[in-house]
């Protein structure tokens, strides 16, 4: 058994993985980071930054070159032995996070890649906890309340991202019988609640950028509705939650939905953003059916900035139960902040950084 905790992390350097590593680096532990060869340069830059912030030596962060879509991550014999003999905890974050991902790529990376990571985890003699980062959208086209204890369904999916992440979670769920598994299901991740920083403009940012085009006019007509919510979580909440549970044995065997327990309806969300941008709420609300019809017209993406593959997510009738996650996070003093408390930060970041 290694004399200190050593994390094996996939998905570095990625926006969430970077921030998670920065958070975990405050702990008395070391790291083995799986990095694709093409990303080594960027990975070294991130490690230099994180090492400086945490007051640690860059040598405490070890890179192993590989790819989750290849059996045994495509690791060299020496790197495979290092991972197998040293790893005590795993964080699996590597995935294609793209609603428009093609089927072949989604299945190769998200589904089969996760199977490869699980198989590797089964060869780690010192493994104490295996953390898998999934998504609330494994629920696919289901409607109503989605429990953390539920996974299997035949409701279908909106895209190959959802389907592949569902199949990936099935792989990890089946491993709960022989591995110390914790599954994290974030909702729609947006920017940092304190700084507004984000690594990608999607989800709620489509609405933010739409309103930024012509605030005084576009904010007048609310294109949200009162029946559907968009569950948003700031990235710092997600990272703080995962870091807090990184060593928490109570979380082993559980699936935790990292979601807002009281999400805004899309109508309320629209008004919160409009007020932040222009100081005014909408005057009228457009009928939901008319809005959806318009957003799916061929020229709509050029007019609104909202791609067709993202439209359904503003009409998803799902509520994510967070009973287990709240129970796990409460002792750590962690809770999801309401959107209204950080909307100004993410709007300001979007204003100041039109392109990222």
C-alpha cells in the first residue's frame, strides 16, 4: 500500500478536471494524470499554474500518456505498472461533452472508454474509491422526477451524448458490486459563481448571448415558459462537491445528482438574465409551442445563436431529486447556490469575453 493517497485522474487538462485537480492539490496526496499525447503541452502549462497556486513541486504531478478508448488506456508497460501499484483513488472525467457528437465517437470514448477505465480499476490492488462523473441527462427522454437511485429506462435519448453517457453509467453501476464506486451526476454546468469564469459557451449561454444581441428589444418578449426548468449548477459547486467526497466513505455505493434542488423555470431564468443585462424583466411571454416551432426552423440558429441540437434542453420536463447528494454534502457545508446569486457574475464574464 502506498504511504500516501495517489489519485489517477482521466480527462486532464479539461475545464472541470483542471479545477478539481487545483482543489485536490490542497490535500496531502499525489497525482497520476492520464493525458492524450496531443494535449501534453497544454497539460504542462496547467500543472505549472496549479503547482504555483498550491505551493507544490511540479514533480508531484506525474503524466502518463494514453487514451481511454484503448484497452489499458494504451499505457506503456512501465506506466501501467505505476498506475496499478500506486493508485488509491480514481476520478474518471474523460468524455466527449458535446450534444452533437457523432455516434461512433460517442460510443468509442464515452461508452467503451468508460468500460476500459472500469476494467483498469479492477486491477488496482490498493483502490479505495472510484469516482465516475456522469450527467443528469442519463435520464434521456424520461419526464417527471428523476431519482438518484434510478438509472435503467427505455424512454430513449435526444442524442448520442445522452445515450453514450447512459451506457457508460451502466458500466459503472454494474461495478458497484465489486468496486468502491461513487457516481456524480452534474446538471447543466455553467461558470464559476464567484468569478463567472467558464471554459465553454453552451447551455444557458445561448440565452445570455441571445439577449446580449439587442437587450432592450429582445428582453421584452420572454421565450421561456412556466412549466419547464433548466437545472443549472456553477462549476465551483460541482468541483467543491466532488473534492469533498473524494475521501468520504459514506459516498461509496451511491449515485449523487449534483443539481439545484430549486431550479428556476425557463421563464424565471430569462427574466433573471434580462434583469442582469438591461435592468428590466420581460413584458409578455410567447407561447411555448410557438417558441419551439420558431427555434427549429432552418434559419433560426443564425438569428438566435441557438443550434437546433440545444433546443430540446429548454423544454425538458425533468426534475432531479438531490436527497442523497444533500445528505452527503451537508456535513461538508456545501450546497448549490441559487442562480440569482451568481447570474451577474456569469453575465459579466460573457460580456467581457465574447469569444473563449
